[in-house]
């Protein structure tokens, strides 16, 4: 399921980039790409701009939905790691070191006497 959504997300993103690059700025039209006025016959009079805007809107909606879905799935999934964690076992016997820690702190030496 996640793989299918990821593939749809990638396809939508590439298609969105291509469709946006096909759109012309203000004052220009799609007919300039086809070498002049003959290109307007492909989509009819001015229909190319409306068609590209609708396709862009659909691709944006698909892109946003797949982004949101992938974010939700990612947040709900467990954290996975390649490091295998071994449970810590507590032993009743603690190894004693050669240098034992004193149980009571040492008393400080008395202050020097004044003469």
C-alpha cells in the first residue's frame, strides 16, 4: 500500500513539474510551442490554457493527498533500526573491584592551630 502511494506521489510530482513548465506566462499561449498559430487548433481557440490549468489543479490535489497520506503513515509506523537490541539482564551478584569504595566519607583534617 505504501509503495503504491509512493509511486503515485513520484509520478504526480514529475507530471506536475512538466505541466507547469508547459504553461506559458501571461500574454503567451501554448501555440508558441508548436511553431505559431497552427498550434491553436490542437485545443481549440484558447482551450489549451484552460486544459493545462485543470490538469495542474488535479495533479496538485493528487500530490497533496499523497503527501498527507505518506506523512500520516510515517508518523504511525514504529521506529525501525538495523541495530539489534539485546535485553539487559540483571544479575544478583555484582562483581567487586579490588578498590572498594568507602562507605563513609573521610573526615577532613583539623584546621591548623594559630600561634
